[in-house]
C-alpha cells in the first residue's frame, strides 16, 4: 500500500517541478525576472538560525536543520553583499 503513495508523490513533485521550470524559462526569455534580493536571504538566515537554535534546545534536536538552513541563507546573503538592493531616499 505504501508504493502507490510514494509513486503519486513523486509524480506530483515531478509535474510541479516541470511547471515551475517552464514558467521560469518563459520569464527569463521575456526578460521579466527580477533581481535577487540577497539582503532578504541574509535576514531570513538570521530568523531561521534563531528559530533552529530555540526549537533544537526546547523541543527536539530534529529542528537542527532550521539552524543549518539559517547558516546557508546567511552565507548566501553575505557572499553577495555587493548586490544588496539599495534603499531609495
């Protein structure tokens, strides 16, 4: 009984991935993609790092992934600090 559930999940995930890929390629071809906001990556990293540390110590060590995700987001944001969007005055 488990095999059909796994197969359905894989098919839905693959279909979603194909749809997202087609949309992104279409927008890229039209030139409508926005510039990535790396400052938002950094801020999300701070939030996820704090969330992961708190959840790991209070609830379960399985939430350590949030802390790792926070570190990854922070490193992406800091690596591209020169591309942070400037605030308009």
